[in-house]
């Protein structure tokens, strides 16, 4: 019978709390299919850095390469925590993993579940997926500082966009759009101002569109995209966009679909040359960490994306159905602890 070998990086803050529930649900979902689940925990994140001075060594990356997939919780220190340089763990662990393992498709589905209170008065049927580029853009650390600390300081953060990198993620967006009933792709950029990268994206979308005659394509500048994500989010089907725009609009997408506690994601290497990594969109939430207040649903839905990626679509669908049923029955007046939500979803399986 089949087996699945997963590396778990629980991380900091609420990361370990929500990941424990995702693992609980994964165990239940695989056991009922007779799939053997092997879990290996990796102690990485802020505590590991404070204890060892290490963020992510090459040896650890090599070890991670040996697993089928990675389940990631969250990392990052609380604002004002001066024991860790700001953003160090995020860049040297999370982004380093995305880059090293070539997670070029950062897949972030947004769906308004029945029973969820959207902050929008009339949200409509929201069901879209953001294909966020994951290995390039302003995230690559290509910049520098001149005359630091002087009134003449100049700081640059140069966005890197390669024809290869843009084309592969754009093509992934078209493939996904082509498989969905509405077959609609919106690409989001800011090519009225960011002419160099923006026009590479524009030309690439136009070229790849020729391969997908059934997909309807439209374009929005990112600022206008934030308008429609609030006024008419149901219009979207597949959105393809660059790394930073995708980061920003997926927090907004999470907010309009009931909150960051529900938003799942996959950092996917579509060529399968390295394991993909699945994680909630949210961060370590230091404001609620250690109190069993975090919603583990985003982590659980990320585990479902993991199973789907590994070819266990039926188990993934069962998790999604159990989550949808759990959400539909939630009572906003009596919030359950993190582990109770995981228990309920696992029991429904
Ligand atoms: P955050 O997502 O951690 O928190 C934003 C708000 O959402 C907070 O009020 C938090 O309590 C709430 N929240 C988040 N997840 C929740 C959940 N599962 N259930 C209920 N409420 C939840 O974002 P932030 O405050 O900007 O960042 C905190 C730290 O996390 C920073 O160090 C940041 O760099 C890091 N971060 C890490 C990741 C990641 O590991 N993927 C993602 C985003 C931010
Ligand atoms: C996310 C996070 C990360 C990002 C940070 C923590 C590096 O915000 O996963 O959305 O910007 O990609
Ligand atoms: Mn983000």
C-alpha cells in the first residue's frame, strides 16, 4: 500500500499549535485509506536560531529534499522583539526554502464557505485561486544601501523578473484556468508604472494566451484589483501575479472570505524536482500564541492541498468536506480552542 513521508516544520508562535491539528487530521485521513504516514519533525525557527545561531543549513535542505512534501506552520518574531533581527527567520528560513526548492507556484485558493461571516455585506459566490509567483520579484534580496544613515541614504530593492520565471508561472495560471468551469484568467500587475517588469508580464501573458484559446483573459492594475476584491470578488476565477502583489492581495482575499484563519496555501514545485511545501497564509500571530486561540483551519486545508499534490485527491476532498461542514456549524458566540477544532474535523473523517 502507499505511503507518504512528510517533513513538518512547525516554527514559531501559533505555528506548532495549528500544525499539530493539521497532522492530527492528516493521520486520520490517510489511515482510513490504508496509506502509511511517516512524519519527521524539524526544529527550525526563532527558538532554534536563538539556541544554535542557525536558520537553515545546506545539510538540512538536503535532508528536506528526501521527503515527499513539507508541512510548514509559521515563523517570525513578535513586533518589538529585539532578540532576533527583524525578518531574519522569514528570509533565511521560509524564503530560502521557497527559493532553494524552486516553489515557483505559490497557490492560494480563496473560497467563501457556507456559514462564514464575510465582512462584505453582499459578497456573492467567491471561489478563485491566486497563482502567486514564488521565486522572483522584489523578494530576491537584490538591492543595497548607499550612504547609510545619512540624509543622502539611497536604498534600492530591485525586482527580478526573468522570461523563464514569468513564463512558467503564467503558463501554470492558464493551465489551471483551462481546467476550471469559468475558464477565466486575470493577470495583475502595475504596468502603467513598472514598465520593465510589467511589460515582460504583459508580453508573456499575450504569448501564452495563444496556447489557451478557451481561456478568457483580462488585466487589472494591482490597485484596481484591490477595489474589485472588495466590491465584486465573485468576478475572479484565476489570478496570476508577481510575488509581492500576490502577497498583498491574498491577505485581502483571506479577509473577505472570513479571515486569515481559513486561508491555505501551497508552495509548489510543479516540475517535482524537489518537495513542495504547504502552509497557512497567516504568520506566527504572536498576539494570540500559546493560548489555543488560533484557528487551525488554514493549516488543515493546507494539509489537504498537500495530499492533493501527492495524488491523494480523495483524501483531500474528504478533509475539505469535513472542514466545510465544521465551518457551516460554527457558533461565532462560542469560539472553540485550537485543538477542539482539530478534534472535531478529525472525528468527522
Ligand atoms: P499574522 O498573520 O501572524 O497575524 C495577523 C493577525 O491575524 C493577528 O491579529 C493574528 O492574531 C491573526 N491571526 C493570524 N493567524 C490566525 C489564526 N490561525 N487564527 C486566528 N487569528 C489569526 O501577521 P503579522 O502579525 O503581520 O506577522 C506576525 C509575524 O509572523 C511576523 O514576524 C511576520 O514576519 C511573520 N509572518 C510569517 C508568515 C509565515 O511564516 N508564512 C506569514 C506572515 C507573517
Ligand atoms: C506569506 C508571508 C511571507 C511572504 C513573509 C513572512 C516572508 O507574508 O507567506 O504571505 O511575504 O511571502
Ligand atoms: Mn503574506
